[in-house]
C-alpha cells in the first residue's frame, strides 16, 4: 500500500495559513514582543511570569508549544514554556516521535 504525500507536501500554502491562523488567535498577539522575547540573556522572573500568565489563558497554547518544539525555537516564551523548559521538553518530544515512527 502506498501513501500519498504528507500534508505539508500537498499544500504548503495551507500549512502556512494554519500557522498564521493560530497565531492570529493567540492571546499574546496584542502585547509587545519584548515581553515574550526579552532582549537580555537573564530575563527577570517577573517578566517571564507575566508572559506565562498570558499563555496560561491562551486558546492556542498547545498549538504554540507544538510549533516551538517542531521548529526548535530556542529563545523566548512559547506555549507557556521558557527556553530552559522547552529544551527539556524537546528532548522528550523527539524521543517520543522516534519511538512512534
């Protein structure tokens, strides 16, 4: 049995639209980027907690985190996770993907 092309191969424009769709619905869309992407390496805990509080009520938090893991976003707050948290999650996420492949 042969399988057709993957979703992205079938329609890269649709994949781009879907990413744009969840971003448009994100709770963070009206906030300054500096809240989620601090310009200093040692972002203070208060700023990180503010960003995470916005993520906590976001209707697309899971989509955001999935995107960050898939695209290996190494900076900023994505899907309610910090860079350090995402690094650990990504290792586990990659291991799970390898097991299920």
